[in-house]
């Protein structure tokens, strides 16, 4: 048709008149174009509007089922006129089927009772965990929050005990208020100079005291303070930074603190932040053996070890103190990778010969061979042994490998490291290539509580023996306190040169608010209810109040043998996370964070025992 016929009719003399017949053809063509445009618009709406399935079912499929629709199912020419190819036809049919199925499912669900609906949701979540689907995408696995019993406790019945526990809560309030006043958002507080403090352990990561103190605030029922800390974490806790951090310290304080806060409160922000940080730590495991680096840049994912650590070795207490947190990360994320990383550490260790059955403190992550044959149950080694035992307990005693590794290691420690002084004090020495150094660190004093905690599962009916051993170690650590002028324990104490349980070197005389001794008091009280452990704990409280409390918080001291304290001007985050928490629990009833439901990580963050009836793929690796 000539282009002229599409123009409007005019009476211009130079133009030929259009006949009635040609006008009718033009009109038909215009109508066809309009109709075609309408059809195109409808199909555009079908595929791009959010509720397009309703358009399909309500407009195009109202007359009859799609399979027998004469417009699309039997007349290819007409189907083509609607703009639908054979492929499109199948898509339309599928969309309608899916829509009708969804309507039927919705109608069926609405007819169910609420308890049936809840059970369906739970079953579907458990199926996702069983199938491991959570590890194949970037979304977090949905889990049902169940708080184990004993997150908070009732007031003790005894008035004296109640008064002492209230005093410890007041100490926590004082430490927290001063941190908030002078160092809010910083990692730690300088209580003498009244300003923030940080260290190279955290790089530019912020808020260590906030995250470390979360669970202490909660179990002491300081809920306003807890909510303020949770709000800070939601808005300000950021891991996307070019910062090199200690994998061990960030794991036990930040990951552990976030996990514990989630299990106590159920606040989703803590689960999300814990998993996010856990994923940031995974590049640390990119070594030939899978033994992680000590230090990691959170942005680049580049790791390295401490320059002073035996030829570039990783440290036993650091790579061996990830298990509890990473098992829970797998449980909460649905991603097995976290559990796989820590289980691989065991595989590496199982392949190695242990000198005298002992674990040296240094292991090269490239060669998979031991470094120096230096063994310690204190610094560099301590929490590795603790986590073997607690892995078994946290698994509801299913982790038989963890159990065997712990009791075998303890047997080697008893044989090679535990000695008794001429004055009758039992201590744990350090082993250096077969030679004993008769020194015991404050950090080693956690072992009394650890041995008591594991005594019930000891092989060969050795429960009584191990409880006696735990009590003897606890007494030794108490003596290290009573033999100082400030009644606070030194960083390390010796059993040679005519002295017992006394620091002889100036660089071992300091006290930095450490928790290990009062931690052991708490465990020994729970298992024996011998009143001396509460008495010893109260002695520590009085010494802390007299010598460590300053106007702006609590400070460590440089020399526990001095007549008056010289303060180091640091309120360590673990003072709020561990020392005050263990003292509070020492004067609480046994049903407050009961041991059959909770296990404490090495920073005193309580994590739930994973009960046998809980579907959990992380322990099936």
C-alpha cells in the first residue's frame, strides 16, 4: 500500500481523491495495528508485572484449561497472532499450573491448626540442615532459637552470699560505667588517664570491651546496659577494614562474645555478625597444611605468623583454640566449612609423633612439623587442652575423639610435668626439650578447674584421683596470691632457688586482672561446695577493691610484692568478660549457667551444649 494512503483525507486539488473501497482497507489496517498493540501490551504486563500470574489465570485462562484452549493449544496460526511461540505456550501453561498449585497449597495451609504449621516450618528447617543446603548459597540457614536453661539465676537464699554477689555486680557496674564514660567504642579503658586504649591484637577493629562484656551484662540482668551494647554492635561493629588482627584473640573475644550474646538473648544481629566475622577469618587457614596463621589482614586475607615464634611457627594455644566457636558457626550458618577447618587441625596433629605424648607449643604450618620442643600448660599451650575436653562436653559427649585426645594428653602431663615441691605444693612445670623449668604461670592456674571439670569422665576409675589433683593445684595457685603483699597473684611463680610459689624475676611480678585463679575457684565450688573456695574468692574481691580500683575503673598493677600498688593503667576487656563473671557465678546457685547445658569458651563466653536430640550437621563430619 502506498504511503499516501496512510495520511488523513484532504480536499487538496493536486491530490487524487481516495475511493470508498481503499478507505475501508485502511481502516481495517489501523484497527489491526491497534489490536496488535493491545495484545503486545497485555503480554508485556503478564511477564513484567509483579502479579502477572493472576492476569494469566483471570484473563487468558478463564474459559478453559490451557491444555485445551483452542486459541493456543490447537490453532498455531492464532497462537502466532497472539505473539506466542510453541516455547512460549509451554511457559504459559507452566505458569498457570504453578499458580493453581500455589493457590491449593495456600488453601490447605490456612485450614491447618497453628501447631501443625509450626511443625511444618521446623521440619523444613531441619531438612535444609540435613541436606547441607545452607553451605551452597550465601544466605544464612534459618534456625529456631532455643535458649538453654539457666541464662539468668535467682537470688541466692543465703543473705551473706546474696550480699557478696550484689557487690560483684556493683563492681561490674563501676567498670562498665567508666568504660562507657571515657572509652566508649574503644577496645579497652585506661582508668587512670581516663581515655581509650587499644593494642595490636585487634588492629583497627573496635569495641572489644563491648563485645566481651555482652554476656556478663546479660547474666547479671543489667539489661539497659546490654541493650546499649547491642545497639552499638548493630550500628558500629564493622569488619570491613584494612587491619591485621590476631586470629586467636578475635575469635575468643569477638566471635565467642557474639555467639554467647546470641544464645542468651536470641538477638539476630549477634548471629549475623558472628558468622560475618567467622567468614572473614577463613582465609587464615590457607596454608599448605590447613594450620591457620596467627595474624590475618581482614581486607586482603593475607596471613602470617608472629616473627618471634620459632621459625615462623603457629602456636598450639592459638590454632588449638578455635574448635568450640567454629563448630557453633557451622551450626548457626548451615555451612560445614567452619567445622571442616577445625577438624582438619586434628587430622594434622594425629599424624604427628608426640614427644613423650606431649604437644610442643610450635608447629610449622608449611611443613606440618613441630618447631621447638617446648611444652607448657600455661602460655602458648593452655587452652588447646581445655578445648579438647570442652569439645567432648559441648558435643553432649559424642565427640569421642576429642575425649581420647584430652585424657591421653592429661596422662602425659601428669607423667612429665606435674611435680610436688618440698613444701608439699603441687605445680605444673614447663618442659623444654626434656628439661623441666620449675615455673608455673598464672595462666596455668586454669588447669585446676579444667581437671575438675573432666574428672567425671576420666578413664580407669580415676575420678577421685583427678579431683584430688585439681584441689592440690588450686591450693598452689591460692598460695601464689597469699604470699604477695597485695594478695594478688603474680604473672608467674617459681619453685627453685629456695622459694615456692613466689615470683623471683621483676618481669613476672605484675598482675593484669587475670581470671584463671578465680575461674578454678568457681569450678571447685561447683563440684565440691567446699566453703573455702568462696572464702578464697572473696579474698580476691577485697584485694581487687583495695588495690586495683581507681577513680576511673579497675587497673592492673606492676608489682604484687610492693607495699602499695603502681597501676599499669589498663582495664583489660577480659576483666569484665571473665574475672567478674566467674566471681559472680562463684556466689550464684549451681542452676545459673549449669554445666550440663553450657560450656565456657576460654574467654568465659558460655556456649550451649549441642544436645543429642538436636539436628546438627556440624558434628557429623
